[in-house]
C-alpha cells in the first residue's frame, strides 16, 4: 500500500449516485424539481459524474434524468441500464441531450445471483456483457460496466467479464460490493488482482461502489483507491439501498485531511459539502444521525470539560478539520424585517437560487411574515422558505388556519381551516397531545387514510425563536411521500408538514408512481 502513496498526487473521480442509488433508500423520494436542485448542488460541489437515475424503471425516473441532463453542464450525466437493449435505449434517450452524456450498464456475476436471480450460465452472462457494452458504445464514449455482486463472484470469472467489457468498449469497469460484504484488506487484494489480470485495464478507469452493511463502505473505498481504483461511487450523507452507500463527504475529507498519507485528491469544493448534505436531507426526508462523521450535528461539538478546555486553548487539540472547511458555520445573519425585496433577491442569487419574479414575490411574502415573528433571518431560514414556496408539489389541500389549545390541564384541541380544491372547510378535534389533535383533525377532514411512518422536529437555526422544521413520511398502500413544514411555531410546522405530505401522496397517485419523482 505504501508505494502508491509516495507518487505524485493522483486525481480520484467522484461518481455521485445520490440521485440513483441514494434514492433507493427506503422512504427517500424526490420530485423532478428537487432532483434538479440536488444535481445543481452536486455540480457546484464539483463531482465529476452524476448518476441521475434508472430511466427504464418508471416514466417519472426517465423525466427526472432527462431534466437533469438538460440542466447540468460540467459533470457527466449518467443513466443506469441493465444489459437489455430496451434499458439501454431508454437510458440513452434520457441522457442524450446532456453536454456530457454517459451510460452505465450492469449485470450480476456471482454464482448466487446467476443461479437464483438471473438463471443464466456464465457464457450467457459474458454474451450479455458484450452485447450491452457494444450497444452503449454505439451511443456514446462514456460507458461504464458494473459486475454486480463482484465481491462474492468467482475471481477468474470476473476477469473474463471485465476483459469482455473492455474489449467491447467500456471506458470504466466498476467493482461493486453490492451487499457490503467485503473487508478493506480483501477488497485491496481483489482490486489489485483485477488490476494485474485484466487485459487493457491500464487504459480504463477502475471504479468501486461500496455498500455499508458492515459499516465498512468508506474504509473499503479508500482501500480500493490504494490498490489502484481511480473512481469511487458514493452518495451525499451515505444514503442508499439498505444501510446505504459509501459517503461522499467521508471519502473526500479522508483524502483531504490525511493527504500526508493518501496521495490523492478530488475536484470537490469541500466548503459545499454541508449545504449539499442539508439539501439532500431536506428533499429526501432522511435526517442525518447527530454523530455522523463530517456532517452530523455533533461532528464538531465538544462536550467533555477536558475537551472544551483544550479546544478553547487551541482548537487543534481536538479538531482535525475546521467546520468552515466543510461549509459549516458559514451561515450569515442576512436580514430582518426591514430588509427589502431587492436585498432578498440578491441573497437568493448568492445562495444559488435564480428564481422568477413570481417565485421571488412568493418567497418575499413568506419572508416578511416570518420576519415579523423572528428577529434574525439566516440563510438556512431562507432556504427552508424557498423549499416550501417554490419547490413544492401543486396543492390539493391548503392549510389556511390553525389554532391549538393545550396545557397541563386542558384537553389538547385543534381548530383547523383547510382549503380542499378551492373549497374552505373547518373542523375541530381532540388528541392525546397537541400534535395528535392537529393530525387527527386534518385526517378526519380530508378522509386521507395514510399511515404516519415517521415524524421528526428539528430547529433550522439556533435560539428559541428559530424556525422549527417538521418532516413526516406518510404511507398509503404502496405509496410513500415525504412532507416538510417550517414555522416558528412547531405545531403549525407539524400541520404544514402533514398537509404537504398529503399533497405529495395525491401527486403520486396522479403520476401513478410509488415514490415521488
Ligand atoms: O450495488 C450495486 O451493485 C449497484 C450497481 C447497479 C452498480 O448499485
Ligand atoms: Zn448500489
């Protein structure tokens, strides 16, 4: 491993799959506008490739990939396809308008998958690889081939598969640890084996795609880099199928902070990591665990007295990187109730939101409303307003009025006024607590029979007057939607989040989708 480190720094290609594998996280869902927003943030972050989706999987996914392809300029926009000609044609249709389109085709190679899932022989798999990669190559030059479940595959067969892929025109071969099974040393050995046994490997990129079932995804990815991989596949906040994928922020910061041992670098602007993390958490409804490396709420918090003492004397005693280096703590106090529309427009542009006049007016109206109740408005508050006012699904239900009575002796009661498809209705109801009263009343008024899978409250910025942000996940049969609401009053935020999730469930029904794309 050491020899690799002493050579001149080598660039590692960052292949972000937040919009594809990340979206496969249970409960994660993004609509097209949100996918575009995340893709643009990934571009600002400086990733090299964005896997935008799996176009054949649903019309919604196709449209989302197509929209991302039209918006993103610098990174390669990749569409995923199985080896069938139909998948590949559909993926190409979705990415072809991109400035830099790419295709990614995959088939499983392990004995387990061949026997139980594919019911194919090794020869049939080799033929499928050849046909698929050739078909992709006819469409474009950026072609990745993945051997799904590579880490549980027969090594010699893997070599045959990758030889075939390279001969057929792949410019990247990917070694996925699909089930998060491998270990750092074992993966180092596997990547080294592939690197020495596959013909023509020096002319292509070796990629790795690690899942986190044993919590080893980052370690395995770094180990693969040390063995010669030049591309890593990862997601913001490590979201993804089951226990998730290797986390982008962990890999990038490990290479960055420990450049004394790892002689590699990425093109990522690390100060954009935290904004990307917040955005992905917001649009997917998957909150980041407080102790998550790099982006968790406690990642830079010092609790023990001895630690605080040392930190105050010199922050390097307990801090190996600064919060500023990953974009935390840069939130600036921007405005208050005297700020005008022009100042808001400038701030929105600085935050990367180029909105139309109508959208700015909507954001401004809400901004003024909040500024009347909250003294200081921060960037994070403005972003929450933009999410709710601009990037939301068209409303069937609108919360017009909410009044709650609760306390140590009162029976929690909610009086709610809703507009349902233009008609105003009002009702009151009780609950075990104030949130329960709000939810029961709204559910009774709308007749929506959905199950509340998840409810969480967090504070967007500090202080008791901070905007409270509520996230809920609602399930109606096989459909799951996420809803957000923010308000200085967390009960109002709760009502808004529920209504938002109901609107999104309605949207899924109209699009005939099981998740919100
Ligand atoms: O985990 C996996 O094997 C995948 C492939 C499609 C690369 O996501
Ligand atoms: Zn995966």
